[in-house]
């Protein structure tokens, strides 16, 4: 058996509640992913060492590749199907006990950008208008259909082994609009991948 151990380390960067750390990710594996019929790395448990550092233990997918390095377009379609199936499963009954992307959550990020506007608008003159638009319309994002999302469904967080996708790095999982995962998945796609 090959195992992958993810340590909490001594970092405290949780990005305004966006990342939950190893303990939160353990809860996602134990309470949600372990019960799915979708492919995922096998969850073995969590260890806490004497220095109070936590370690998430999952199955190591020997021979797998990150989706960002897999140059077969069909894998991108499989990754989209995987996340679509997850969203469908939880669209009317999201799991309990995990963070929620609500209007207050989005406003934290808007305020951080607005705090830097004087510097940023010199290079990005359009940014103040985007911030105003976002403030006026955040209710659309928070009020749309909500489901269980990965939160950082980028190609660097999806493994492929023998044609099967395995999303990893679940510490940003939340209840939110599925469009967040779709936007993450297609970030920086070339034209061939976009046409899938």
C-alpha cells in the first residue's frame, strides 16, 4: 500500500476562511467523499503528532498525473463530468457542517480588493467599475442554486490514473454555486480543450 501524507505544518494562512486546513479536509474525506460512488483517493485517517501537527493520510495514486500535465482532451471532459455528478448529487440536499459561500463571505474578498484599489487602478483602470458591479449584484451569486463544491477545482488539483479522475486538495470545499468549480476547471484552457 502506498500512502500520501499531507501535513498541516505551521502555516496559518487560511485566506479569509477560504482554506480550512488539514483537519477540515479530513472532515470532507471522512463525512462526504468516503460515502460517494465517485472516484476519490482512499481515506485512511488523520494523525496528530506530539507537536500537535496534524497529518491527513490518503491513498497514494502511484502512476497518476496531474490533469494539467495530461495532454489528452478526453480527461478534461471526464473531470467536468465528475464535478457535474458531484454537484447534481448535492444540489437539493447539501451536506451539513461545512462552510457556506454566502454574501458575507464574498464581501470579505471585495473589501480586500477595494482596500488596494488606489494602487491597482493605475494598472487596471476597469477594476473600480467591476467592484461596483460586484457589490450591486453579489445577491445573484449568493442567491443562485447552491450545492457542494470543491472550491479550487483547478487542473493542478485533479489526478488522472488509467483514465479515471481523482480530485484532491479538498480544504476549500464548501456550499456554493457550481459555477465556481467550472470556472476553476477551465482557467487557462487552450482552444482545443475549450471545444470539448
